């Protein structure tokens, strides 16, 4: 840092000496002009950094557009070759398919419970317990649906962000919204969906926090 | 106080599979007077049409969340003391705190078991 300061000082002094020899007198404006020239010469990579960022963002936008086409264009087994190009539509189909499957599973569990009713004794209890575990396991459809919706929203957010940045570099007049400042969580910000299985609290931990908050008023 | 298993319970969730799971489990626990709504807005319409004694609701629904439904129920003099249990995947501390402050009776995180559902209902309305 000290070395840089010395170099800057030397360069400034040389410029001032040259200017005095040329003009005789050196004005304040002359000194300001020298500083401006030196500032732009000290940061030759500013424009390069901007260009690099612009290129990377444009490349990212292109990558997302290409990935959508490559990953989400499918053809069905039908000769009509239905094509799905919208990521959201594709994932919605996953949610619907798992919903149908869950209902089919529970239909079967209902039939088993119906057949077991009246058996009495330990056998009936075992069958009812087992079918209850089937119902409980069908929680997966709800949780997976919420996770998929979260992914869809994330994809849309990323795409919007990249589009905005891309437009920013292509149009100097583009207005970009200022980032949100810190404020209390809104109702919408409480909508997070299921956490990763390794991070989600247990019911016991939820109960402990709930109990610590005191009685309902 | 003896719990009246003929009490009317409204199950609110945007996933039909989840409504079915809760209905099945409540039926096994002996509750038979059950109704359903797919979101908070539909739940409010049900509340206006008939007597509801308890609500078991998801949080994350559109156009009206279970959290907004809870606030609506607690703001109405006719329903402000109604047992209201949230059954939801929202499990962060800020969610639990916000729900408690809004007046929720109890809080169940998904996935849940029939034993958990039973114990939370007992804690709210008494043993049965």
C-alpha cells in the first residue's frame, strides 16, 4: 500500500512539474484534471469488470433458457407426442399424479379396514394399526406437493432476477426496484413450507416451544 | 366434563389427501360429525352456514391461509373461544410464536401420527 502511495505521489508530482513548465501557472482546475486522469488510469479494469459481469449474466440467462428446453421438453408414448415446455406445468403433473396414487392407496386401506371390522381381538387391532400407518404415511403427498411448489417459486424467482439483471445491462434507463429494507416478518414471509428432514424440529420440540409461550389469552 | 363426540369438526386443507387422512383418523377416534373446506375462505363460508365446534386447519393455503382463518375466528365474538388446531408443515419457531400470539389452541407439525392428533385434541377439549 505504501509503495502504491509513493508511485501515485511520484506520478502526480511529475504531472504537476510538466504542467508548470508548459503553462507557467498551475490552477486548481488543472490539479483536478490531473487527478481525474490518474483515477481512471488507476482502475483500468472497472469497465472490464462490468463487461465480464454482463457477459456472465447473459450466459446464465441463456443457460436457464436452454436448460428449460432440454429438461422439460418430453414426448409421450402416444403418436401425437404431447410436449410439455413449461416447468411449472410439468411439476403440477407430478403433484396431481401423487394425489391420485395416495387416494388409491387409501382406498385399499379402507377396504382392508372394512374387511377386518368385526374380526375382534388382537388380529383386528393389528390390522387397524397397520392401516393407520398407511394413512399416516400418505402425509407424503401433501409435503411433496408443498416442496415442489417451493421449487417452482424458487425457479421463477431466479429467472426473474436474472432477467432483471440482463435488462439492466442492456438498458441504462431500466429502473430496478430497491432491495427491501429490514422490517418485521409479514404474513407472506411466514409461508416457508416443509423444512429439510434433517433440519425440521420434532413434535416434541414444537410442543416445548409452544408450552413455553404460555397459556392462550 | 365428558367430551361430546357428536361435536362438529371442520377440517381445512387444500390437499384432498390430507383432508381424507384427518377425516379417517377422527372417525377412528369416534368423531362422526365432520365437514371439510379447501381453504380459509371456504371455511368462513361453512362457519356462516352451520354450527362448528372445532377447527383443524392447515396453514399454507390459497386464497386464504389457515393463519388468516385463525385470526378471523379469534376476531369474531361468536367464535373467539372455538378450539382451533393448526396441522401444518410450517415448523419454524417464528411460525409457532406467531400462531400462539394469534390464539391457536394447539399446533401439530406434518407428518403426524394418529396418537399425536389424539393427544392434541385431548389437550384442547379434554379426554375421551
